[in-house]
């Protein structure tokens, strides 16, 4: 099993309208992050899901738009991503994806 570390900035870059992401829940190898989104002057608290899907690491908003706004954070045909987690470290949060070499 291999570990892949994903920087918080990489998650932020995939979702530029969502700021200040923090982990709030880790259901079954997935990770729910909460942040503040601002679009056209309207701000709201949003949750996004970081998860392994089809061997890739993806991020998507939770709720109705998740099927339409899924973005791939990591995709390597040699590594099949299986799960993701987060841990608090000095100065922030470390995201860790686990997977198998194919």
C-alpha cells in the first residue's frame, strides 16, 4: 500500500470559489471538508467531499450538484487510490490518500 500526500493548496486550487477548508468528518475512507464559498457577492458555508472513485482522488460539492461538479485531484494509472484521510499537523492539515500499485 502506498501513501500520497496532497497539499491543502491543491484542494483549494481545484475549488477556487471555496476558501478556508477544514476537515469536519471522515466517513468510510472519504473526507468531508467545510469552507466558505463566495460567488457574485453571495457567501455561504459549503461542504465538499474528497474521495477515491474509480482509482482516482476526486473532490465534489456535497448535495444536489455533486454529480455535475466533480473534479479530479489525482489520477495515475499506476496507483489505484482507495481512501483519503486528514490529520492536524503544526501549521495546518495534512491530507493522505492511500492506494495500491497496479
